[in-house]
């Protein structure tokens, strides 16, 4: 048994197959991938890694299994899946996942190749575990997969508390001990036991508050968009493909970007925090509906048109269109009067938070500081934005700098 001191859960005891998995190259790579990617450019202490988070998820999974009375082979498979659930993450966590997915068709939880081959596969085999079964649990399949990936999973319970701790933002602080104690299976579904509507709401509320404050902070979004653009450009070069990029760590990618002439400027800007600024910051109601479903190639076309209209180089314009607002946690299941019900049916908070989420949604257009005014005017024309409502740089003058100084 190995005991590890953790900043969130204090002492974590790692035993069995999980202990053997810790020292595999695949797990050790997660030490070099920041949990929150470019959020560290907003919150300097947000330097925790996917390795720490994976240990936390393993710890919470073990506690949940013990509470649920799940032991033996089933528990060992779930614990292995919990520890390995992020082993498929690429560099900078989710920041470039959209880019690699376009080229490979794989997300970070598509881990079968990683856990069935190499050192991880050998360790699982040596401990009598089925690597393919572990991979299915990582993706949330089967009854116990809900513990690893689902609306009430231990992944969410750890990252909210851990991200809040390391950013210093208190909104993600949840009572994960109560959440774990109240978990139960009813007809094969993972639910919160009777009397826990408020417990489920706490998870929903924490995620809703952390999103605009941390995960979708405007500086985090700008730096993430710059990293995506640079990674896409890097993949257009002949020396690297998306499969190789997926297995890089943060340092590998930054070095790769620095060494490539076409991406060196982006690498320098990210390394020195010389970021693009907001030329447009438009609310959902000011954006044509057709833009919300625009695919990558369409967005690239918009960027070229905006750059041509503004008379600036193509690399000076980045259009950032988030996905439509969604709230996965609202489908969490709770027992009410002996019946399994979704949280959105029982909680008046859900609709209020959905409204807040829609109001917080923003389309962004980013450009180097010296050309934001010109790019903002061009973007409003090309994208068909309602300029009377959209926050275009020309209208708001020097607001960019002020906001960036008080992050």
C-alpha cells in the first residue's frame, strides 16, 4: 500500500492494481498536464495536474464503492477505471481536444487503445483485470460506469473541489462526503437517496458558478482559442499528426509550437501572456441563430472574411463561438417519494440557472491589441451581429485593458 498526501483529500491510500498503475509512463505523463490548461494565466495558483485529479477521483471512487458495498473484482475494475479516466487527455487538458478530435475522431475518454496495450495493459493483465472492461467503465458504460462518468460521477465531485481550492474561488466547494454517502443504485441507475434534492442542487450550483468565474473566464477563453489556432496550424505542417499531438504533454506542445516558424509567435505570446484582446463580445440574443451551429470550416471562412475586411493578416483574427448553453447536471437523478426523478423536475433552481447561463453566454472575436477596433467593426458586419447590443470594441473604447488589469 502507498499513502500519498493530497492537498484536497489529505491522505490517499492506494492499493492493489492502482498502486501498480501509478508508475506507468501513461500515468506519470499526467504530471505534466495542467488540470485547467490556460486558466493559470488568470489564476496563477491553478497549477494542479491531471495526475493529482486522477488520484482524487480514485480516492472518491474507493469511498463510494465501500459505501455501496461493492467489493472484489467489480470494485477493482472501477478503481482502475477511476485512476485511468484521464489517461487519454492531450496537452493542456480540454484546450486542444476539439482540434485533435476533428483529425482523429477521438475524445479523451476513448482510452481502449491506451489501456489494452503497453505498460497499462500489462499491469491490468497481471492483476487479473480485463483492460477492455476498464476502458468501457471509463466511458461510462454499464452500471458501475456511472460512478466514473455520469451526472453524479466522482470525477465531477473531485474537480469542482480541487479547482476551487487551487484557484482560490470558493464557488466549487461542495460537500462531496455527503454526496458519496447518499449515492445508491435503484433499478441499475445511480441516484441520490430520498431527501437529497438540495444535495443534488449543490452540485448543479457549484458547476454553474464555476463556469463563468473560472472555466469560461474571458482571458482563459482567449488563451484557449489562441492555443487551438496554433495547434491547428502545427498540424498543417508535415512533421506532426494529430495522433502524435494527443500523446504530448504541455511542455512538448509548447516546445513544438516554439520551434515551428508558423506558430512561434503564438507560442511566445502564450509564454509571456501577451494575449489577444476582445474585439467583439456578443450576447446570445445579438447573434444570428445560424452562427451557433457553424462548423469549423465555416468559422475559418468567417475569420478570413473579417481579416480581409479589416485589412489585417489572417492570423490576427480568431472567432470563438461556444456551443449552445447546456446543463448536464440538471438530469441528475434523485429519489422523491419512492420514485426516481430528474433534478430539473424537482428543483426551481434549474430554470433560473439555465436563464443565467444563457445570459452569460458570449461570442468572442479576438485580435492583437492594436487592431481590435478595426477588427470589431469588420466582425460585426461579416457576422451580422446586432451592433446595438453586441459589445464591439469601437463602442466600448478602452474597456479591454481595464478589464484585463482587474482579473
